[in-house]
C-alpha cells in the first residue's frame, strides 16, 4: 500500500523540483511555518476558498494567508480597490486621505482605539507597542506568557514557539519575564516588583487559540491587576482582531486594553499593521518634547496600497455579515469533524473560537468546544509528533490545505460545499493515518 509520504511525493512532483531548485538560493526554502517535510507545496493562484498549486492540484484553503484573509482570496471588492489605487500611485511620500479613512474605520470598530499608528506587520506592531509602554512608564521589564507568539523581534522571542534565542543579546532577554497564563503568578510578580512596564498576551491564547487562556475571566483579571499597578496592558489582536468579532477580542470579551496590536485582516490581507489605544500613551510619538518623543518612521507604514485594501475589507466587515458567515461555516466544520472522529472511532477533540477551528488528535475534553479547558501540556502533547506532520500531508493528498495539519482558518468565502469536501478528505486522511500505523 502507498504511504502518505509516497503519495505526497507523487502528487506534488513539481513542488519537489522547485524546492530542490531553491535550496542554494533561499535558506530553508522560505517562511519556517510554510516549509513542511519532505518539501512544501508551491501555489500560484487562489480565489475564494480555493487555491491551485504548480502541479495543477486544487486545494480547499484553511490557511487563508495565516489568518489574514477573512473574506477569502482575491475578493473582487478588494482587488478593485487595490488595482484602482495602484494605477493612481503606490507611494506619494506624504500622508494620504486613505490613511486617515483607514484609521477612522479602525476607531469605529475597536472600542479602545483613541489613536492609531500604522506599521508594516504584526511583528512591528508588538515592537512599537512595547516601546510605547516602556517610554510611558519609564520602566523596562515586560511580562509575556508561555508560548504566546507576538512575531519574531527580540523582545518577544522567549517561549514563543520559535524555540531559539540565538542572535539575541542576554541583556535584551533579561528584560522579559515569561509567566504562565495564571493570574496568581502575574499578581505575585506585580506585587513584588516595581519595574514592570507592560503585560502582553494573545487575546485568545497562545498560537491563535490552540492553547486558550484559562477562562474568560482571565483577561478581566489581568486588566484589573495591570490597572492597579500602573502597568500597560497590551492585547495582541493580530490574529483575532476583526475576526472573533468586528471589534475583536476587546468587544467580544468587553475588556479595555491600553494598547492593541493588529495586522493581517486590518490591512485587508496585504502587508500592514497597526497599534491603537490610549491617546496619552500613543501621543509620545507626537510629543513636542524631544526627550520623551518616540520616533516612528517606516517607509511603507500607512502606504496607500495597504490602506486601500484595509479600507475595502473593513468597510465590507462593517456592512455585510462577513463574520457571521465565516463563524457559521466554522461551526458546521467543527460539528462535522467531531462526527467523523466518532464515526471512525478515533479519539480527538475539535474546538475553537469564532472562525478558528483547532483539532487535537488523541485528546478528549468535555468543554463546550469553543474555549477548550484542557490544560496546555495535554493539548500540546496531542499535537506533537508524527500525527500532526502526517495529517498535514494526508489532507494535502486529499485536496485540503490546513494550518499545520491541525488548524483551520475560515473565511466568508467558505461554503457548505468546501466544508463537505473537507470532511470527506478528513475521513480519508484518518484512514490513511491508520494504514500508516500512526493512529
Ligand atoms: C498573535 C500574533 N502576533 C503577532 C504576529 C506577528 O505578525 P507578522 O507575522 O505580521 O509579523 C502574529 C503572526 O502570526 C500573531 O499571530
């Protein structure tokens, strides 16, 4: 019988060739989460919920630009807005009306956005937010949580899933405290130290909610604690902003962070990000006093092309049931995947908030299936090893591209048709895993 890997090698031959061709040119073949073993698949074209690779395979996409594409690939409204702006000019070297409109749309959606500054990525957004918090408080220490991912700059690399601190000076690392997402632990740190500038966390839990925060009260407890100690609370909404509700996690959980970091959907799926929040903190960028002013240049920050895409998508989210559509399809997918596990007698748990769906093969939990209550180590254990790597390949063999094998980002472009195809692919993939002796 043909194994999962053998079938993958047959089906994605041209991708294998391209990977080999690039080995001496692009170290590692590219973005580390895009490159899978034995080689990644190369995609040329995408529309709606589908994409087509260089071997001519059609794939249902659940990567959705790592969560950036809430309205699907190449949505006509977004394509038109960007094409029109491209023809008019891509960079004027001045502020633009577009930038202002874009910022106003963010203010309109995000309850705590008194001010907005644009960046070019989520990494830049968290970098700027941390710097603003340090400048505002005059303190240097940052608390982040175990496994929470905030991009790849030096201040957030500790315990982020990147698994290395090579190239980062010890002095930099020594300004960051990694805590468990445990209110008592944070309280103890804040009671015993007076040098903490900020607490930063992923608003739905580590790695886009794969490891959810312990309970819905958590963000409110952290809010109360940080307010009590004069510490800036930075809520990282790079993934969940505009996705888990139009107003992000802060609207959904009714909590008021001091600063919010955004990227992905905010820029309509193009490169871009933003930091929004309290005027008195962000205004250090415009301080008349040079000794307290934070510099914030950046050639492509707030550029007209990303602004045009951001405006098109944020307007669509404000006027059409985009979130509702994506959430409904995610609910259907969650329930269908659970049914498949039961049918094939495979132990596993499916959960996730809004339009994000997570799969934990081998885990069992009686939670409601939204914010999973299994402890982090148990969830992590279910995601390690061959199962996760091979289900990614098995699903690709069956025409479905997931986020790392165990995640599904939905969009308003997904329909019952794609969900149906996915469930069939999932059942065939479980059988393939069983045949390979993995399950
Ligand atoms: C929660 C979170 N913060 C920050 C980032 C970094 O964003 P970027 O990849 O745009 O630098 C990501 C990226 O996935 C993210 O998920």
